[in-house]
């Protein structure tokens, strides 16, 4: 048997290896062909919502949680079981008859415990709500990752447009080599962004390219002052934190419930059908249903039960204190973020004024002045990039923007 199984397994693995090899060759051919597809922001966002693997996995998890929440009652429904057995000695194998076959159909009843079933229903509902909000947070983060790719691509195109063409302004071998190196670096960066975009959108074998200038403008200059943590900013995080507290309380309640007297109810039911019961083979006798009930309470003299309860309570208190400490940290970070954003606004204004003065003073007739102009442009681009990174952090937790 081991040899047969190993041989069959080797054959299946070889089939899978051949399939993987074929996919590698197919993807390699598509990459060598260099086919690209242009995606504007709205199209890319739609593909992200439909194909992103992380979002699809989160949706599958929510479906399972919803099914567990809505179909808990199915655990109480009797499950019909069919049993059949054949009893015969070796000497009588040649004269088998229907009398040697015994078949029965049973449907055991499940008697739910109201206390434990309510606790399970509460846990299922809590898990489902947490799953829904976790999906929302995952979605926001995936969209933010998509935005970063589009923003980075726009920056690369702007840098390329502001670059120095080799045949017009390169005045030495070092300048020419620098221009070639810059061009190679640009192509590598573009290829890297296309790869990231294909991974994010789940488009293997394709080279999607963002359409420049199609991403939305975040622009929190006027809005950031209207955001209030715990009101219209960070409410998603507040709900996720509430789930942590409630889960800790639920675990504590579960530990305490185990110290209560255990009530048990069970019973025996006759088979719905038994082929060996002559005269009553197709009759279900309700008088043969017997119920048993009891109550038991154990007392722990070792102190372990009390330690378990105390540990659960300490864990709940730890979760609450950890949450408060984290909220304090996030509040401080929010203040620092606001200060950094205001500081960058001021720096951007100064950089814009400086660049405007440089352009008025000189049109770039001298090479040295041209380098200074480029330095000022690069500084402004760096400031705007830093502002955008801060705005992306704010965007994730700006609840009104995601409605």
C-alpha cells in the first residue's frame, strides 16, 4: 500500500510541477514581450476592489463569520445517520441472505444549553463585526498603497521632464555618463512600479502603467484643522479597540462560567428504522424516548480555579490599560503630525517664493544658475512628497473621506 500511494503521489506531484513550469514559461514570454496596459485611477481602483487577493481573503473570512453567526441554530438540528453492518462467519459466506444484513436510520436530538449557546452567539456576532471593520481597514490600506504607486509614477515623470537631455547640455564625459545612469535608474524605477502595481492588482503576466495625473488630490490644507480624533477622525480605530475590550470581557466571563454548577441534559432516542425489528421495522415509538438531567458542582481545594478567574480579570485590566496607553501615544502622534504638517506648509511656501524669485532673476542662461534652479525645484518636490506622506496617514483614518 505504501508503494502504491508513493507512486500515485509522485505522479500527482509531477503533474503539478509540469503545470508550474508551464506557467513560468508563459509568464516569462509575456514579460519579454513587454506588453503594457495603461490604467487611470478609477479603473485601477475598480480592479483593486475586484481582484486584490488580500481583500478577497478578507471577504471570504467575513462570509464564514456571517455563516457562523446566522446558522448557529443548525447545530441543534438532528443529523440523520445511516448505519449498516453485515454479520457472517467465513464458512457461511457462500450463503449470505438479507437476514445477515442489519440497517438502521437514527436521528439523535441535540438539546442546546441556553447559557453556552447565548455566549457562543455573542462571540459569533462580535467576530463578525470585527471582521467587517478589519476588512474596511484593509481596504483603506490597499487603496493607500495604490495611491503611493500612482504618486511615485507621477514624480518619476516630472523628474524625467525636468532632466537634462544628453545631446543638448552634456558638456563632459562625466555628464554623459551621469545622464545614462539617470536614464537607466528611471527605467528600473518604472519597471519596479509596474511590478508592484501588477502584484497589488493581481495581474500576473501583465505590465500595468498608471496614467499620470489621474489620482485624486488629497489636499488637507483646509480640512486637517476640522478633524477631531474620536469624532470624525479615527472612529474605525475606536471600534476595533472596543472589540478588543469586549473580547477580553467575554473570555473573562467564559472562565467564570466554568466555575458555575454544570447542568446537563441528554437522552436516548430509538432508531427511526431498524431492519431487524420484526413487526416494528417502520414504526417510530415515541414512548422509548428517555431524557436524563442532572447538576454537578465541583469544589477546587488547590486554588487553581480561583487563579484562573484572577488571571482572566488581570488580562482584561491589562487590555484596558494597554489600550489607554496606546490612545495616549496616538494622541501625542496626532499633535506631532499636525505640527509637522504646519511646518511643511511653511517650508513649501518659502520654497515656492524662492523658486519664483530665481526664475524672475535669471532665465537659466548660465549652467551654474541652472543647477541652482534644479536644486530649488528638487527641494520643493521633496517638501511636497513629505506632505503627501503625512496626508496619506491622515487619509486612512479620515472616516468622512471613505463614506
